[in-house]
């Protein structure tokens, strides 16, 4: 089975993030594999181990994204492809990424493409579905279970906390939700072997794309941090009084009831 | 000159950091309080290949370098001194001597399971009357037919209660100057005549197993001799040189952990209407702590780099061990001071750092011995 994973390098939202002039400071941020993409990598490795084949991890990014690709190789992926847009594109959006990936996959015979449900930076959840639409293959988002028997695929999909069971067929694109699996740590031998695994680097030129073909459709007006959390308030008195005060606060002060 | 870590080294550091934060950190208080060796954590570390980091693939290792190993010890030490010490001892003292001095057959038999994390080994050097003066070893191994018969007593041996085999130093004769000649012998821990008891009630590193070993007419075949006969003294000096880098890395981890906790507490704790991190008295402490952590890290990395590049590293390993472990003690102490009364409580974890750090100024060569090693290198 030809399995592909769409992976994004993103900043770690659990670490400190500095924003200045509407841009996130790369210098001070920590970069990681988008956590939802880690589920995709783990699932791809498990599916390969169960059904045979090869796992290729693909990212659209810059030179620095190689680190995250190497980590995926250290976890157990077989090959990696970096589509480096550093020299060609100033900026991009979901349209840009999907367009580039479409050009990349046009020549490929992918049986299964896995992506994260969303990237934790921009959280649009669009790249996977857009790519599947462009390729004309079915897609299922926010999956929490994936079973493949011959050409029949049975999927459990998270629907706002409920489970929907979907049956579909290959080729297929899925986006992975928390609960699908527990991503492994890359092992020491895995890390050492990762440097010998193939990592192909492409530019949009190699995909017969021009800058204009992939020009973004959206415009970012501003990026800012959420307001700092204010200190909480502890209610006092016995439980009955506290409940009464809470209800009155929610009604009168916060006007949410 | 290049101060950057390689991609692999960065990946090792990141992986071990995540493992330490997610798996070890939540257990650190319990490991210390109950003084219980975390067997399951060592199994997981074995599966991740951490116990074989610096050994070649043909012996079940990962084929990474000493620097990667030091990064791993630091990250584990940052969250749990007990786990860090048992880890450092397992690799540097349990497995390394077999890698350095063992025959091919011994490496296949003993090093492979250690590197794969399937077994632990211990290094039995210290005796009740032979601490810093390891030449004062009294344990004897007498040749009898095809066997050695070993008698003696070892103390403060890390991991021995969980070890599958022990490397024991013993007197095997006299050298040309008429002094006792020492050899190292591999002894399976279940050999008849061995009693291992882990009854020490320790101040710190309480979850790291420490045992006493009594050897009473213990018989092992002569082929269990590690390397050459009568070379035990040089062997353990070489082993301890390498071990010092790992203890230094462990000290560095505790020093970094102390700084991290002190800094985050100082930013949150408010007195006189301000976070205490805005007071110069606290700022100066934090500045000193951060500076010393970085200095210790540079020395640890340099010693590891020298070893990886097959250059002499004895003096630098002693610098690193001495400075990083004393920094760990100072930083843990300041971290408690910054935490005030809370720092004295187990829940805030910095008091454990101080208790753990104290051991590092004693084990694998006291601070005083490190100063002697350095002075000797200066030609004194």
C-alpha cells in the first residue's frame, strides 16, 4: 500500500510565543510536528506494518522543516519529501498548500493519504479536504479509528463527541483526530537510522507550478495574542450561598444566562 | 569551532525531554518517597534504545555518541535524580567496561542484552575499606583449576539488586613491585555464594537501587575474567573517567531543573504586591544559577566531545564532574531559598533536588578526588 502523510511544521502552542508587527517571532518559538499530524504519522506506520507498503511523509515548508520530517522518519516512516517554497513564495494559505500538494500527488498513486484534523497554528482544517476534492477521491475528517480490509475501509469519526461509523473505499484521504492512537517516541536506533533514509527536496518549479498558480486567496489582516487571563474569583460562604451568588453573577454581571 | 548540536543530537534531546516530562516527571515524587526502583520506566527506556545509546549497532546499541548520551542523562536528571543515576550507572559502569575491555564473546553474551535494555549490570568496585582509595580493595579471587573463587564484600553498588550480572574487582595476585594486582571479573548475580541486599536508607537518589554484595566462595570460570588479568586498576580508572561525564550530565540536569523551577516560581509568587522575580535579590540568584548552568553545560559537552573525538578527556571530565555537581548542589539550595517555606516541602520538589545533588559530590569520585585528578594533570 502506498501511504502518504501530510505533515506541517508548526510552533508549539504550549511554549512561549511572541508576536510583533502581526508576525510570530520565529526566534523565540519552539517548533514541532503539528500534534494532529503525529497521529497521522503513527497511523500510517501502523497501517503499513499491518498491510505492507511504504510510508512517505510530505511537507510544504522551508529548510527548517527538515527537522520535523527527520523526526517522522525516526518514528518509522520510510521516505520524506520536502517541498521547499522558501525562495519562491512570500506567503501562502490553505489554497496555496492544497494546490502545491495537488500538483505533487498528480503523478503519484496514493492508496491512503493521512493528514491532521487541523494544524494548531491556523486551525483551518482545509488542506486535507481541499486536496481530496482536487484529486477526486473520498475523504473523511476527524477519524478516531481506521480499519482496512481488502478495499473496504471502516472508519469511526468523531462528531462533536459522538461517533459516526463510515464505510468507504481506497484510495482515500483521512484527517486524524485525538484518540486515534498514541504516537510513539522516536527510538534511539530510529533516530540514528533516520539520517540514512531518503529525503527528497522539491521546489514548486519541479512540480511545473508558477508563483501565480499558487497565489494565496486570503489576506491576513492581523495576528495577535489572546488577552491575558485575569485572576479568578473565589466565592465564599456555604455551598447554597455560593450557588446563588454564582447564578446571579452569571445572569447580571456576565449576562450569559 | 561549532557549538551547534547535530540534527540527531537535537532529536535525541527532544525525544528524551518529552519522555522525561510525560513518563518520569509525574512519578518523581513517588519514586523518591517510596524509595522504589522504577523497573517499568527502565523497561520503556530499554525499548527506546536509551540503554544502548553509545554502543555500536552490532552490540545491540544505537551507535550514537557520548554527547547524545550526556544529553539523555541531563534530560532525565532534570526531572528525576534517582532515575538519572540508575541510568547513568547502568550505561557507564554496568555496560561500558564490557564494551571497552571485553572479548568479542563477552560482548555478545553480556553487552548485547544490556544495550538492548533487556538486563542491567552493576560495577562492584567500592568496598567498606576501599572508597576513594580503590587500590585498597580487599576482595580476593583465587585461581582454582579452571575457576576463580571470589571472597569479599562490596558496598554502595548502584543497581545491584536488579542486576543480572556484576563486574567485580578483586585481588588476583601481586605485580612486579609487590603491590596487590587487581582484576575485573564478570559474575552472574545468581551465582551460588552471592548475597545482595538493598537495605540502605538513603538521604537522596532514594529510588535508585543501592546494594551491598557479599561474596562467599563464589566460583566462576576463568573465561569470565574481563580483559587482561591484573589490569583492573587501569580498567576502573578508565571506566570512571567516562562515568564522570555522565555524572556531570546528571548534575547539569539537576542544576537546570532547579533553575527552571525557581524561575517559574519567582515569576508567579507575589510579595509586597509584585512577583518576587522583580526583586534584585532574587534576580541575582537566578542570574548566577543560569550562568552556572550554561558554564557546566559547556564543560560537559566539551568533555563528551573530546571523548567522541578520541582525544584525552580525563582532566575535562573531572572539571565537568566537579563543576556540574557542585553547581547542582548550589542551584538546588538557591531554588529552595527562592521558594521559601514551600521549598522545604516535598511537594515543590526542589528539596529533593538538593538531597539528590549531594550524592553527586560523593559518588564516582568525591569532589576532593576530582581536585586531585586535576592537580595531577597540572603536574603537581
